[in-house]
C-alpha cells in the first residue's frame, strides 16, 4: 500500500488526477488479490489440505488474476475517464514491489 500512496502522489503531481486514480486502483487490485490469496492459503492449511491441492489452486488463482487484469483494463478504457497508462503502470508496479520487498528482506538479514 505504501507503493500505491507514493505512486499516487507522484503521478498526481506530474500527470494529474486521471493517472493518479488509475494507478491507485491498479495497485489496490493487487493488494486485494494477494490478501485474498493469503486468506485462502491460511484456510487451506488450517483444514489440512494436501500441498498439491494448495499448489494447483494457487496456480489457478494466479492464472485467473491475469484474466481479471485484462477485463479491468478494458473496463477502465471503456467506462471511465481514467488514463489507461496509469492503470497499466499500477498493474506493473507489482514487479517494483517484489524487488523492494526482496531488498528490504536482504538488508534485515
């Protein structure tokens, strides 16, 4: 969420509210998706599901995420005045967040 807020502020200052809101929505989608995935994982481990079951389900949800990203991008283009480039940048911010988490984890060790 820190990336969403920081990116939203920067995009607001440089490109305006249409890019900023689109960026925040896309990063919010990722945050909500991974919170959902974490909850499902914890539910499955608490009920004693097989590790292969969990792996298949996580892979299925991850594949479904890409379909949702495409649908959300189309909806943003058709039904909102938001900037699609800001939305796509928010979707691609997952890579930056992943690298940032790895760097912070390495520094803490």
